[in-house]
C-alpha cells in the first residue's frame, strides 16, 4: 500500500485526488491546502483522509509519496522539500519555471533514488499512445514533422502567457513521439494584445538532430476552439482532433507518391483509415504510472528529466520571443 499526501485541493487537485483514491494500492492519507473552503468542498468524499492547512506537517509525516498540485510558482520549493524529506514526488506541469531549478530537482531525485514525475497528462491520452504505436509499427514511415494547434477564445491569463500556460501539453507530446531524438534548438514569436508583457498568441518551432521539426500554435485569442495534432511521416499522415467525445485518429497511409517523370503528386482519392480510441481517462493512466514506478523502482513515462527538458524549451522559447523569434540552441 502506497501512502500518499496531496498538496493542493483547488482547480486540478480534486481530479488527482479522485484518481489516486481509485487505485487499490493507494491510500490518500493527507490533503493539504491553505484555502480551508477548498478542503471543505471535498472533505465528505474522503472520510478516511486527514485534511489540514499545514504543509510542513506533510513533509514530516510517514507518507511514501507526495503529489504537488499547486500553482506553478510554488512547484520548485514544494517539490524540493518533498524530495529532501524522502518522498517520491508527482508535480503538476510545469515542473518549475527555471531550467536550473528543474535540473536540481532531477539530481536530488536521482541521488536519493526517488521517483520524480511531472503531470504531462497528454502522453497518457489513448490517442497519443495509439499514434506512438502507429509510428513504431512503421505504418506511416519515418517521423518527419509534427504540427500541434491548441487555440480557443478562452480565459485570458494576466500573470502567465500562452507559452507557459498551454504549450507544455504539446511539447510533452512532441518529445514523446520523437522518442530518442533530442531537440537542439527553438524559435518562437508571440504577441501581447490584451495584457502588456503577457503573450496571448504564440508560434513555436522546435528543431531536432536529424533536421526534423515540430511546430506549435497556441492562443486563447482565437474565434474557434481547436485541439489538433498532425503527425507527418515519410509514408503517411496521422491526424487527431481532440474535440468532442467521438474523437478518432485518421491515418492517410498513401498520401503522396512519386511521378514516373520525376517529382511527387498527392493522392487526393486516398481515403483515411479510422482508429477508434479506448475509453479511458488519461489522468487515471497517469496516476497509475506514478504508483507503478514506485512499486517497480523504474522511471515513469513522464519522468523528471522529460519535465526538465520541457522547462528548458519553454525558457528558451520565452527568450526567443523577446528577441523577435531568434533561433536559440538548447
């Protein structure tokens, strides 16, 4: 039985608590939040759990693991304290706001032989796992390019730009699908239309060793909600539209063919192949992977090192935006 403590019962915390509590190998022993009203909203659902606003009490307790589900600026301090107190730690994304801090957390976890995991929930989405299987099978050939779109006319942040708020999801997907290839550079542009200094729209390009690229468009200032992932291979294309309950993966595995006289032409008559998706909550799979990593003693898929890489990309992309899209090596 893994004894778990959770810090943060606000926006995302209750979802994590619900999923961890549903795992038979887990006992959610303590939930901590400075907001007493947030604790009161969920207390009745977990009669065997202790609720408190004393964070230090959790670090001094005998829980095996801690889940940090607070706002991003607090992630570094809380995760560091959790690791130093000898607890396996799950931290919501982004891991930190600075690469040096993220690398420090990874080092502490490695030195203490503790599991450190980041809440990159999209790599546990059935669609992303299926696309990874399609790539690994060779169905669409060698991975060349990824285009990810995450836009809507949504809640505009005033303290966190679209880069840090939205693109961690896309970056974690890109790194997962480009497994084994390390990003070597980034370029980004953005614009602060609503709040000075807080970009509402971002265009990010990520470059890899083998001259492959990925592109992310993120915004909360678009008229239409889009969550679209386009994965281009040398033999085909996989497309995932993450909108609605009936979302599926479409694969065009004969999308381009060579001409006899040279050059290429598009096969416009080719119909797509449809892959239905498993009906499972990605967050449940994410929580299960964290617990499994503790039991097995092996890194989870979304481990601390992948989290640190995402932070490095975000930090460099932020600097690139300030330099009007200058390419910055990673």
